[in-house]
C-alpha cells in the first residue's frame, strides 16, 4: 500500500470538526420541556427542533397532518386522468426508468401498480454505458414504432426537453415524474410531477423519484377504487428506493420510510425476501428493519446491477411472484455486488496512488478532478464519495468512453453545489445533470483542461480554504459515563437515520487508547479498547487501518451502536474522527515593577542618548547599526535586565506584554505605532491546524506569539476547529476576536500607562 498523503501531513487525518453553536438558555429550556438529557436536547436543536411539540412530531411522524397530494402537485389530477383514459382505451404505455436504485424501484413500483389496475404497460431503461441517464430520442422513436400512446418517466425527464418535444411531435402523451433540480426551461410534457416544483416547506418537497411514483400510483389506484392491497408492497418499494437514493429522511419521507421498515421483514414481495436472505439482514421476528440494512446491505445489491449489469434483473426481482425465480435473481445481485466491491477497491487504490504521485494538495487545487482510462463508469461515483470522505473537497471523477469523450460522476461537500458547478461550465459539457450533492457529466477530452480550471475557479467563489477538510459534524459532547442503554434507546427514537437526519455523532475528550489492533483481510480496519475517567468502551474504526497506531490519548468523534456477539449485545463506538488530545498551558506570570511609558521618537534621535541594555522588540523591528548607539541592544528576548524597552509594535496581548516587563524589568518603555501583518483568516486557520501535532502540550503564549495573535484569538480558532479548552475563559467568535486584536494593536503609550495601573505589582 502506498504511503498515505495523511501520513506525510501528520499522524491523523486533517479533519474539521463542526459543533454548531447552541445557547445554554435554549438547551436548558428544551431540556426542561422534555425532561431529557442535555445531549439529547442538543441533538434535537441541531436538527432544527426547537420546541417540545416539534420534537414530538418528529419522533412520531405518523401523527403528521398531510395535505392531500393533489392540492400540492398542480398536475397530479391531470396525470391521473391521462393514465385513467389510457387504461380505459387499452392504450399501450411505457415507463422510461433509470438504472440506479431509485429509478429501478420506481419502475418496479409503477409496473406493479399499473398492471394491478389493468394497464397495458412495459418499460425501457437507457443503457448506462452507451446512452447515459434519462429518456432519449432512441427510446421515443422505438415507443412510437411499437404503437405506444403514453410515456411515463420515473426518476428522470425534467431536463429532457428535446426527447419530450420529439414525443409530442410524434403524437405521444408524456407524463414526467422526477425529483431532480428543475432547469430554467421545463420540458413540454402533458403533466409534470416534481417535488422541487412545490414550496420548500412542504412535507412532500424532499421526495425521491420513487416517492413521486408512489404518490402517483396510489392516487390513480384510489381514483379507480382498487388501492388497499397495493399500499403495503408499494410503500416497501418506496422505502427501499428512498433510503438507497439517500433522499432526505424528513417530512413525508420519514413517515413512509418508518412505516415501510416496520413491514419489510415480513414483506409479501418474494423478491425483497430473497434479497434480505442473500444479504444476511433478515431481522428477528416482530422487529423493524434498520435503515442501515437497506442503505448498506440491500441498496448496494440493487445498485450494483444498475452499475454493472442489466436493470431488468432488479425489476424482475421486485415484480416476480415466483420464490425460486426471486432467489436466482437475488443470487445474481449478490455476485454482481461482490464484483462491484472488488472493482471499487481497485479503482480507489489507483486513484489514491495517482494523487500521491502528483502531490495533490486540496488547499491548492480546491477541487479534485481525476480522469483515467479503463475505469468502469458504473462504479466511479462510489469511488468519488470515498475520495470526498478522504480529502474533504468536491470530487469530479471520469473515464474515457472512447478516445475523444470523457464521462464521469461528481460528488460535493456541503458548501459546494454540484449541479450549479455543472451549470456554470455547461458550455464545455456535452451532457450533465444532478443536484446539490451529486451529478453526472460528459465532455470532449480536448476540453478537459479548460473545464478543470473553470471548476477550480467556480469552487473559489463559494468555498473558503477552511472548508477544504473532511468534515465531521458533532451533535453533542458527552462522557463515557453518559453512554448507557437508556441513553442509547432515546437516541434510537430518532430513527430512521439517513440524509438530513444523520445518525448522531458524539465526541468525548481526553480518551485513552488502552488496546488497538488492525483487523480485516489487509488490516484496513481498527479494533480498540478505550477508557475515559475509569469507564471503558470498545470501538471499531472502519477504513482507519492506515493510521495505525493511533496516539495513546485522543479526542474522538463516533456513532453509538449496539453490537451482538455470541448472543450478548453491548454498546460499542464506531469512530468517525480522531484529534490529538491537547493540553492547554499558559505559564504563570512573574511579578515585576511598573515602568514609565512614552511615545517612541525616531530611533536616530533616541538611541544615541541611551546607555546600558536596551531591548528592541516588535513585528518588523529593524536592526540597529553599530555606530548609532553605545548601548547594548537586545532583540526580542533579553538575556539580562534591560533598563529601556522599545516596542516597535505591541506584543500580541497584555499577557505577552507583562511577560516582557517581568523579564526585562525596564524603567521606561517607548511605544511605537507599527502594527503586525496578520495572515488572512483562512490561511491562519489552516496553518494553526497543521501546527497541532499528536499528544502536544500547547503553550498558548508561544503559539499565539508565532502568529502575532492573542491567546483568546487562538483559543477562538481552536474552538472553531472543534478542540476543547475547558480551562480557558469564554471567547468571542473568531471574527470578533480578530477585531478586538486590531483594537489592541492601536493602543498608545498613554493607554498602556492607564492599563498598567490596573495590574498593580502582581
């Protein structure tokens, strides 16, 4: 395995920890209202749940009052009417789906629903390799030639203006159901259903493509009076697609997914049962399926087919009524997923090796753009997500379709909008699509260099340098003593976890690593025994083997999980981040007599009259020519007592100044008016983060002096980075501390004289 970039940079990955600010008053108010632990109150608040009523509605989404879908989606009644007419006339219809989990589950859902109500329906899915995403003119022409009267898109179509225009010209009716971002010009479909067209505060706004298909299918079945037996199987397909597509688990998604997870273990769909059997995630009787089982077990097996096989396998699996056929198809999903895992690992290794060979620096490049031949297009999106986790920057990864054309996938970070980046560079692209977090693209190879430069320029308009680190969002800081079964069960009430309702991440400080050992076939994971204040916990760190061994004392970020082994279930930590556990140290001030304070005259006037030892200190201070004075000049730090102290600029803080006075013991201090040039905040933050080494004992005076900032400014930056400094006084925000620092550097001799009177002789 090649040496990791992070090994070169330091012992641990250079993460940024974000602990969103919550006022103590707000936390205490919610805690009193709910009678809950403070850590739980912080989790709720960080999800925007500010009242007991909002928390209750979130924990019990089945109580949510939903507006009728036809009052939300303007074209829903029209779409239902078009389908009803087509069924009544016996018209042929075709679903145009997609090859990802959302698109395939949407297609299967509508096939089941429309066949159930008597429709003459089949489906088409474009080739991932030859055609790419979405309905195209080839599909439109073939539908026309087969006598199809109505095309229904699922999980695509909102950006397919030309193909849908062609369908209209050929006399076909078109219903678009999609959930992707809406382009400036809508396609000329007869009806368009897209949650992005409804207000952002609507509970339907976050629907995945499969959720939109579910809404249409149930609305049609209810209109026809033939819907009750459809609800459960369609909701389970909706649950699979919603979680696998990483749709936000808020609003109506949360309600439907929670209901679907309750019934999937005993699903009437033989294909779902076979898939759970192959994935080894059949839960115990009367137990709901965990979203992680869908996201990490079922979803990847469905997606693997779309990425590397024939989507018909999944659609047949989810629509068959034959258990034996379902088991055969689920076995094929299992084998394909195993090949997908091997291919992903291989491409990831090659990408990391290439990036290390070229010395890729996230803070220099702003975006990671990498294209290599012979990579499988179907899996590079997964690799892109892993590279985002590793490097903390937006990733655009591609491979060659042929000698002249590049196709790829993109994944973003929270501060970067992928679809907007593709829009901003559309004149260099052949095709593109997506949303804030992810997208796809194709372009001519000859435009690659210019496109990469444009992406970098776009990133610089929306990102700051401090954004370019792997992000860990902390929900609450807790001690090991708080990690009880009761606490775990209260956290689990927030299930289902997923997009926009992530599994909470906790942090604990000053944790000792008692034991650690690699695990996995290649030692790619770590198993640890941890201790804090006498309490021990076991932990696992997936894909952290390259950082072995970890320092013996660290701050950790983690999920709290329940793990069963040999029939015994116990709490365990799943590490998501590790930082050096730093000890903050400020030396005690020695006593010193107070001097007289004077403005600094020109050195050429002052120095010829001085005798004895003189200390010349300050930012950008000059060297004194030997012929200018007979005094013994000391620079920056005296080795003996200095009767005269010349401050070319002020030290970074009053604490630094008192140390200078204590060491030099001057009788008079001359105060100049020079001001230090402090690095821009993003540069300052990155430099300080790189200076922090594992198990360091940080002298705040020394470190703040090296950057010409006050200790309180340094602590504000450290707290901004996710470090704790419990024994230090509260600080303002980083920007407010920098403003206060600038005011300090403007103080004059008379101001310092008044300030010194408050010190006394201490």
